[in-house]
């Protein structure tokens, strides 16, 4: 067993074969709804709880803006009435040897929000753009 917990700052994101550098990834969670049921003739005076449908949060990716790099917007522009290009996304937490420790597989993701950087005349920060993804499933694998 390791002596220290895994640091969270060394990770990679692969979406459709392209690896991009990101400063932040959030929304890697899943919830299970609870179904409550009680039969009328049940002698117990409480409901039975069962697992129901799963819900997935939207995933938010943030990265620095680069001149001429429009990948977020190119993906966003594939939106047409009821069609959009869906991609599987792989997010991997890496150890000090650049080996996977935890891998999140995101199924059928598509962009629902693209946000450009905010502008600030007296700021001293890097321009950060944000992409929010909806998806149809999240699985986690521990290496």
C-alpha cells in the first residue's frame, strides 16, 4: 500500500484521438436515484428502498487559450437541430512515471456550453476557455 494519497495535478484528457492539455476537469460523478416502494399488506411500517436510474453530472474542461486553436468551437459548430458529433472522452489520472492510476471513460459526450475567457484590464492571468459536456455514461477503472 502506498504511503501517500495520489496527487490530482497530473492528468491527461483524450477526446476523439487528440490529447489536449487542460488546467482543470470537474464533474466526474455519478448518482443513483432511490426508488421507494411499500406494498399495502406489508407488516413493516416503512418503505423498501431500491436502486433506480443513474444520473451523471456534466463534465467541465478548462484550458488556456491559444492563438489559432479552435478545437472547442469546431466541435461546438457540429451542432445541428437534433444532431451533433458525439465523442468518447478518456480522462486519466497519472502517477509520477506518467502511468495511469485511475481512468474515467465518458460515453457519447457532446458540448453544451463553450465559454471564452473573461477580460480584465488589470489582470495578470492566462486566458482560460471552458467547455461543458453532457454525456450518457461514466465508468471508472483503477489500475
